[in-house]
C-alpha cells in the first residue's frame, strides 16, 4: 500500500493532530482516528490503470 500525504499537522482536511489508529475496509478506504481533532478522517483509494 502506498499513501501520499502533505505531512502537515493541523485541523484542516488531510491534516492530523495526534493520529492514534488506522483501519482499511474491504473497498480500500483508509480511516484515520485523529485524537486531538476529535474526528475520524476517511480517504478513498486512488485507482489508476496501467497498460
């Protein structure tokens, strides 16, 4: 699995403040528990086809 991120700390979308857990569902969605922002962020998989 390859995950691309800005790597920023904060409270905006795709930013984290003390991420504590990660989970991946059967469809490849990634869920990250962001403890200090009191939320769970969901990231859909990037799908690309190569020839």
